[in-house]
């Protein structure tokens, strides 16, 4: 499929479905009904990201103090 054909297919899909923006751009939490397993997985993911962020911050701080 050429780039032109792909772009046309995407445009046709978006116009038929009434999509006004790319769903992958939506980064805010959904208001949909989400199962408990998914909520637990999201909380675990967010906790892991926060731990990684804190660890990175600590590492930078140590490196700054050491230099």
C-alpha cells in the first residue's frame, strides 16, 4: 500500500466513524467503566513509573553532589 493509498484509507475511516482526533493522543484517564483487574494493572504501572522517576532523580542528585 502506497503512502497516498494509506492516507486516503485513514481519512475515509475517520470520516465514516466520525473520529475527530487520534485516540492515541488522549492521555487523560478514561471515564469508561473499567474492570478491577485493569485498574489494578494501571495502578501498578503508575507506581512503577513513579518509582523509576524517583530513582532517576536520586541518581542525578548523587551524581551532582559527587562532582
